[in-house]
C-alpha cells in the first residue's frame, strides 16, 4: 500500500460505519427476540452492510499489522470511540457532555503520543531462540 496513513485511518472509519449500520439495523427490527427476529436480522440490508464493513476492516487491519508494531497499531482502535461519539451526535442527535468531549480529547492525545513515540530497541533485547 502506497499511502499507509490512509490505510491506517480507514480502520476507525470502517469501525464507525459498522456501528452506524448496526444502529440502523437495530432501529429497523421489530417484534420479540427469537428465531424470527434473528432471521429478520440476517436479511436486513443494514446488518449485511455492517458485516461487509467488518470484513473490509479486518482485511485492512491485517495489512496494518503486517507493516507496524502491534503496540502502535492497536492505539488506532481507540480513535473509533471518538468517531462513534461524533457520529452519534451528528446522525442521531445524541447529546455529548463536556466530560465526553474531554475524554475524547485525551483519547486522541494518547493515541498520538503512542503512535509517534520513537522506537527504542536495546542491544540486549531478548532473543526468540532458545539457549542450546
């Protein structure tokens, strides 16, 4: 992949889309929970879109993991919380408190700190080979 940052950013965006699709599928469901409800869910266009978004996200996540350290890559998943909060406010008019805004700012700051931290590799790093 030529533009790694675009790839990296697409993961929280796809996670957010998945949550929006799941919310829409939940809104479209009616009746009591049971086999008929589950069958209806399985045929819901919103639910199918959520599954497609999850599969696409998984494939991109595997590409990211192949190119970067897990400790740096995983912090990206926290950005999804901020995107979902903003989407809930934007699309569903859900209220956002000052505490949620502050927490979102801390999540962004923390993800930035972890992802931009320089790699420190010591010369005496443990080997994966067993002692003979």
